C-alpha cells in the first residue's frame, strides 16, 4: 500500500447540485479560445477573422514566448475576435463546420522519441499550454528543467467532477501521455490520487509514475497542496503540473497524430435542473448545456468551480483548464438585518450562525458578498483552511506592501491563486485575496523570471 | 420591510457624491448596511462567500459580553445595598444598577461612535464595526462610580489616540478599551485605584466596599471573600469583571462560534496559574500565599483574558505566537499584581505590555519559518 498523506486543515463546502454520473454527448456550433485563461501571455494573432482553421491550427502565439502556440480545438471559421477594455483580446470565436478535420502531427510512440521532438510536437499542436509551472503558476517554459511533474488525480473543489470517473477506460491514452511527459523531466512524475481510489483503475495501473495517496478536505486535491507536501519548490527550482484530461489529450496526440480536444465536463450547481457530465470538445459554448436546463434565470454562469472559476455568460465558453461548469444564484438582493438573523440556511465555518445544528446539510449559496469589505481584523481564520507550511496572512501583507524579497522568503514560489481560494471564502473582511495573490505572483515573476 | 427598503432607495441619492447630504455619506451607509445586508455580489475570485462578516463577528462578541453586563448591573445594586441596612427585592437592586450602569454604556457608545463616524467620513471609508465591541468593553472595565465626563474623555482618548491615529480598526497596536482604562488609571488615579471607588457609592466604610484585590494588596487576606463568592462575583469590582462564572459563559460563546482564540485563553490561564503557584512556593507575604486558583477569579483577570487578550487586532497573529502571548499575559498579570501593590490591576498592564510585544513575537515566529525554508533550499541544492 502506498503512503497516505493526510491533510488536516481545509474545508469542503457543502453545495447543492453535484453532477450525476451519466455522460451526454453535446456538440456546439461555437467554440472559443480565450487568451485571458493564460496568465502572463500576450497574444499575437496569426489569423484574422474569417480565417479557416482545422483542429490544431495555430491561431495565436505568445509575444513573450514565441514558441508557445495556441491552436483551434475544432475545424471551421474564425467568426469573431472579441475584445475587452483596453482592446485586450478576450475571446477568439470559431464556428465549427461539423467536419472535424485535423492538422496532421507525427504519430509515434513517445518512448521512441527524444525530448526535443516531443516538446516540438506539444508546442505546435497547442497542448504545451496545458503544462504549467510553479513558481508563479504560469505556462511552463520550454527551457525549464523541472525537478518533478505533478498530476492531481482528484479534485476536491466544491461540486468538482470525479476525475477517476472521467478517465475511466482511457488507460492507453493516459499512459502514452505519461510516457511523453516522462521524457521531459529527469525527476519523478507524481500521480496523486485519493486514499480510497480503487486499485483497478486507470491511475493505479499507471507506470513510470510515483503514486501518492491523499486524504482530507479541500484543498487536498489542489496540486499546490500536493507539491508542498511531497516536494516543495525552493528558490531556483521549477516543478510542472498538468491536468489528467490534458495528459490524455497528449496521449491521443501521439497515438493518432491529432489534436483531439475531446473532454468530459461536469455541469453542476444548485440552479441546474439536471446536473451531470457532458462529453464535448474543449472551448465549447456552454449554451447547449444550460438551455432549458435551469431552474431560474437570475444566475451566475461560472466556467470552473465556484471557488476559482471565471465568470462567464449564457453564450460563454469553457476555459482551457476547466472541467466543470457551475451555475449558482446571483446574490444581488438586500437582506433585512441579515447579519442578525439566526441563519439556519447560511453556511459558515464559524458557528455564529445556527446552521451548525444541521451537519451534513447541503446549501444553495449565492454570489452575495454577505457583508462589506473591511480591514483585515480576524486572525487564525486562514490557517484553519490553509494546509501549507506558509503563513498566509503574512504572505498576503508582504504582497500588499510590494516587498518582493519578503514574498520570496515567505514562500510565494510554492503557491498559486487557487491555493488561497478558501482563505478568500472564509475571510470576514471580504478581501479579494486571490486577486492579491495573482498580483503578487505577477510582480515577482516580472522581477525574477 | 419593502416599504423601508423603498424609502432608503429614495433618499439614498441625497447622500451620494454631489447630493445634499454628501458629508453624511458614511453615516448613511452605516445605517443602511445595519438595516440591510448590501446587494453587492462577488466579481473576481471566489464566487461564493462565507456568511460571516464583521457585523456578525462583532455582534457575537457583544452577545458574549451580555451575561457579564447583566450580572454587573445587578451586582452594582447588590454591592450598594450591602452597605445599607436591609437588602431590597430583586428589581429594586436591578433598578439601582441600571441607573448607575446604563449612562456609562450610553456615554461610551455615543462618544466613540460619533468619533468613528467622523473619521470614516473624512477617510471616505465605510463605518467599521470594531467600536461596537470597544464601546461595550469600556464600561465593563470601569468602576460604577466613575463620573460620566471621565468616561467620555477616556473613550475619546482611546478612539482617537489608541486607534484612529494608526488608521482605524484593524491597524491599532493597543486594545482601545484597555487604552481607555489605562488613561483613566494614570490620569485620575484617585478614581481608579485605591480602595474607595470600587463600590457603587463613595461610601466611607471602605472595609465592606474594598475589592478583594485591594484587600489582598493591603495584606488583609483574612478579610477576602471565599473562592465561590469571588467565582460567582458577589464582590465589588468593575462593572463586568466580577463574575468569573458568567465570563466563562461568554468565553464558551466566543470559543464555540470560533470568534475568540482558545489558544490565548488557555495559555493565559496556564500562565496565571504558573505564576500563582510560584508565588505560593515563595510565600514571602500574604498576597503571595493566596492560592493560585484564587488569583484567577480575583479582579479583572478572567475578564481580561477572555475579552481583552483575545482581541485579534492587538494580539499576536501567528498560531505559535498566540501560545507565547497568552502565557506571558497570565504570567505577567499575576506578577505585576502581586509585586506592585500600587497597580493592583496587573492584568490590564500585562495585556497592554504584550500588545506592544506581539509584533516582536510574530517576527520571531515568522523568521523561524523563513529560516526553515532557506534550510530546505540549501539541503536540496547540496
């Protein structure tokens, strides 16, 4: 039996709307690639509106890292390039032609290829951005020498899909993907799975990896937590991490010579009538899934989970790294002396609301901020949900005062914004903590990378 | 409620920028958010949030102080009528207590909130709820005989110099309520120390009115009340501090809701007991011979440990730091109390002293974490 790593500090937020384990195929006519999914990337377009693409055709590259290309997930025509404030490109929309034509890449067993060829194939096909690095939680650089690669085989975010279920039956693709990644590091590939993961599945049969088992509440499934517990990042070191479904896509790339961006996504949330799994091509519009599938209309659409996901809209698109769509109620209402009510229906980690009387209850939490922003007054709250060997409050304050040396000393290399999502959730002072962490990471990256 | 909401929405524009009452924006906002949790939604980051906010937190602390306050009101009357010939019925005692205590509470809140509103407005901030707690703490640590103008003066001093000059709630170094008490203690010692002021009226017979601490400091340990009287609080003292039993009720509320730090409370009690036992061993004078567990129920020890030491702003912020901070508060509190009879209320000075020390404690705790990280890096590169 592998060693089990127990996570003590954390929190599972009990939300309504878990996806049922059935899979429906869904085909959208519109797809998009969103440059804003990629921190620190400055997109340089290679094609214009009305440009014809196949699955795997490069659409833009990163100005700061020209080798890294971003490709279309489907074949069709670029119909719109949507820009936001300051003309930042937000979405490149592609209308599918329904033909599923693919750019042809090399079809080979990665074990027979050298690292350089594998890198080249990943960079050209548009799968390279799936590999991210710590420090700084950005896309890996081709010249990095990672000391390890981490793959989290489970997701503990609220309502998160069951990755083991998603990967079921894809053992061959997954192993081929692992073989390709193995060529890119001299270190270990850590595959982190749940303590109670069945020993017969895709994960436990994986070869060329070290399997670590985890137990405990969220953020046990966050790759950041796992890195911190297994092989923390120090100054001048780099680790990579990648999602399971992206490893499977890499596997397919080498098995079939195609960028086949098919993945399984869970539609979740209290406002969804029939929350379950969908098989689709990534970048898909969420419209076909949510149409006639909502309990009411005043809702928030999130690409991702409620803690770290991105706000989107009914016709919006699934983000590059997301395998979950969540629909929760908007909280744009006033509540009469809401802070003084007994609060049987209000979820809180503090027991100042009487919801503690009903353990195991699932909640329908909306997007209301539930209070006004204040100075950081309470202490000890973050530590209860933050399992790192890092002082969260002090690290945050070092970011606020923009002291890069102090940030380094306090462990900014080891974290990503998502690791602070629970701190943000529990914070009494309603501070936007993930934004602060994001800014700190960007500040340090620009200085040090 | 809908009508109220509509009325607020109607008058709201007057308080916005450019409106007639623009200068009262913070005050309006304060009242509006008191009545209605705002309709503000999350934009970036976590889309969902814990239901707790500063109002709920502070309201919980105020609630936790209520048992001590209610008992205090009764006890003020009870102590007063002890000096007189006969003990009247319950409601007369409470009525007397109310007449003494309520004005102090009102003066504390009115003075403090007025200053808070003023500063919030000039800073363009929302009004912070921190004073809801301080405004209740201040009366509870004052003797019931205090003149009201002193309450106002001390509150103003504490809020302006103890808090606002540092940037408001969350930025202060010292606990504001203790700052108020320390101010009075040093500015008007005749009203705050000695033995004559601890009863509800400036009665001449100090023997029945003197607090146990004053008795102990004077070496009259024979005339100390027994442990259970002190534990339940049938003794003279500041309004909220006498009943250790009801302070424990408050502590349970704070700990159960997760608002107060058990680490600080526990280690402070341990610190107090340690010092008390050391003194018992030494036993050089009568005060030192008082059993250690008696020390915990005398004076403001329990109140200070539960409600003052746990103030998250002025306490240490790190978990390890909290153990050290709490222990030293208990330890020093008893030490000062016994060694310096001029300052019988040692716990107050101990907490203020540790407030000042807490950034230093945190500094060393954090440095240890940094060193540990550096060492890990070196090991790996070696």
